[in-house]
C-alpha cells in the first residue's frame, strides 16, 4: 500500500478510532518562538474476512464498524492474513510554527518521505512518514477571532485558527513563519492471541 492509501484507510476506519492525544498545543524550546500542535490516533480492529482472489480483507472494530479494504499487488504478504488476526493502525501528525528572524535564511519549500514494509513471509506491515516545510508570511491578525492570515510562497493565502490566543502575541503582520507538517502512519497485522 502507498502512504496515501494507508492514510486513506486509516481515516476510513476512524469511525471507531480512539484519540490518544488530540490538539495538544505546547511551546517548544527554541531561539525563535515555536508553537506546535500534535495529534496521535490509534485504531484496533480484527480481520473478519479474507478474499485472496479479490485481494480484499474485511476488518471490524470493537463497536462492530466494519470496512473492506482492497489491497494492491504491492502488499506481498497477503496470504499470511487469516480471520482473527489483529489489524492495527496508528496515525501521528505534528505541525510546528517557528517565527523566523529577519536575518535568517528563508528555506524554499521542502518535502521528504520514507516508507518501510514487512519482510517476505511475515504478516503484512507498513509504516510511512512524510514531512513538508514551507515559509509563509503573516498578512493579517484577527485577535477577536483568534485567526491569522498566511501567504505561501506561491502567493496563495489561508486563514488559520489559533488554538491559544496568547500565541497571537508572538507574531506581527509581516513576520515570516516556518511551518513544518509531519505525518506518520503505521499499519500492522498480527496473529490472534490464543485463548482469547
């Protein structure tokens, strides 16, 4: 599965997901003001059906929500999956905003990703991580609405709601922010434990 498919599968299954940490906002130590928000969600489900010919597995969470996933040829270990196996997905997102001082070099937009899959013969497992960094200019601040307007390098603008109003005191119109978005997803299938 590609990282995009993994993330889509997670959100499709998130009907019964458990939020471990949501919207936690904290200041991160740095020479420049940095604010970060992170979110970690996890889903545990059980494989209820396997169709090797159609390359599909059906999983159900503890609340009975079920979903059938079509798996591509890149999933090499599908024959190892059996009914009763445990299907786990974890999704993590971290967004940081760092105010850049006027004399700092302004990096161009950057992106990177990495992926790891299970060894042949093991139960299917895959993890993927991606990161995008971009510099945006603060073009407007609305303290009453707790929002800032940001202009990206291509000239596109976006209004962002700030969770903690005190963070608005850290920036001014004209400031440049280095915004880094990190997303990671891990999917694994493990054998059902005997006696359960």
